[in-house]
C-alpha cells in the first residue's frame, strides 16, 4: 500500500465514504486532507453531507451520476 492510497483509505473510514465516492473525489482531483473542512459537522445546517457534496460536484463537472469504472482501494 502506498502512502497516497493510505490517505484515501483513512479518509474513506473516517468520513464513511463508499468506493464510488472515493473514485469520484479522486477523478475530481480532491485532496483527502481537506475533507474535514468540507464535511458537515451538524452545526453548519446549510452544508450538504460530504457524500452528497461529492456527488453534486461530480455531476456538474462530468454530467453523469457515477464513474464508468469503480476501482477498489487496496
């Protein structure tokens, strides 16, 4: 396991994201270290939950709901 994959695996566990959400975030060029500031902490009611945020940005960028191929992290 590379150091790069470890960051994504840690983010997946910490923010309870699926492989699909991780794949979308990677294709969007998102930084897993920044997920903490993007996540809704229940105090910021205007913020969408992180999985919904990733889905919205992905759809706006690529005009499709999910990636064609979903790669599992190892």
